[in-house]
């Protein structure tokens, strides 16, 4: 059955994570390094307050009221000074995690091939390839964002039809239908995107990452199924993490609250990254195994008497 590839890949991912905990530990080390950096750069996010405005004008027996809201100049300046720090942190985090992403996927691929690895060697390779992985994540992140936003534009169709006909039911049904499509698109893209960096790690060139599209669309059900499993895994870990984050928020305040929260969340974030990265590799290997099996079947049919 086609969907079994997704289940087998997710099962293999859990096995890899539990039997090679040092790969998860490697991610956690980088996540812990980022914790104080994030606290320093983006810990004190500005709070935006609205100034409510109201203007009343009277013309004869008619009273006109105008309501609005503005941001205080002080808050706008705070936001303006905060954005460069946010962008700097995003760049640092993306580059560091690109290095560890390559290292973890490379280590997992070596294990799958029965090879030995050293964490030092993996880290060294990760930093040598961090720019390529960063570019892949940037390109495919932008492509995914465009694809995910496209269905949302369809909301204009039921809204326009409902406005013309004066029927609220058309608007509600249309929006619901578009949101269902969006749900399927997001899950499918999760499965597709998980294979991009593993393809680069295995084949050694950025162009190979684009093969994820052909693989995903040749195996739509498996890709959707694997994306759903990834989403479930991420949600479960996030739900487990939430109470610990809330406890950190209650027992500390200010700068220390952000630092303690980031440190507590690091192990859970490491698990989420491990599932996404190793899972993408295992899913690709399952699809490759399936394709090779089909090729063998075709050859047997060709030489069958």
C-alpha cells in the first residue's frame, strides 16, 4: 500500500532518534547556544499600545462620529529599533541551525548505510555546507509560502459571490471549503519540504533539492500522510512543552524569564528538529526504495516469457 511508506518512514525516524541520541544531543547543544543569544537580542520585545481617537461633528440635527486608533510615536520608535535585532537573530539562528541540520542528516544517512561517524566530523561538515543549506531553506521557504498563500486568495470568490447574491451561506461555505484546501496544502508541503535538504546531503548539489517536487507529486498520498505524521509529532511535543514554559514564566520575570524559558524549551525544540530533519531523510529513503522496487518489477515483466 502506498501510504505504508509514510508510516515506515516515521517509524524508522523514531527508531533512529531513540538509538542515536547523540544526534538529538547535537541539536540540543546548538539550541542551548541560541538561548542566551535570543534572550539578549529579542528578549525585550516592545509592547504596542493603541491610542483610541474619537471625533464628533454636528451638522444641523445630524451627529457624525469618527473612531480610529494610532500607535504612540514612542512605540513606533521602539519597534523600529527592535526589528534589526530580530533580523540579526533570525540570520544567526538560521545559519547555525543550517549547519546542525546538515550534520544530523549526514549522520543519519551514514547510519542508514552502516557507516560510522564522529560528532566532530559531522559538525565540521555541517559548517562547510551551512551556506548551501541556508540557501535551500530560504528558496524553498519562499516557494512554500507562495503556494500556501495561493488558496487563501480563493476566499475572494465566495465573498464576492455572497456579496452579489446577498447570501451569507455562500460566503461561509466557500470560506470553509478554502480552509479545508489550505489544510491539505500545508500538510502536503510539510512532507515535501522535509526532503529538500536530505536530497542535497545525499547528492551533493543544490539543484537536487528540487527533485523533492517530482517525488512528492508522484507519491501524493504518501507525502500527505507523512506530512500529517510530522504535524502530529510536532503538536504532541509542543503540548508537552507548554506546561514547562508556563512554569518558567511564573517562577521568573524580565530577562531571566526569557532565558529560563529558552533553556527549558531547548530539549523539546531539539526533538522537533530531529523529527523534521531525520524524518525527511527516512521518507526520501522509503520513496527511493519504493521506486527501485517498481523498476525491478518492470524489468521482470520485460523479460517474462
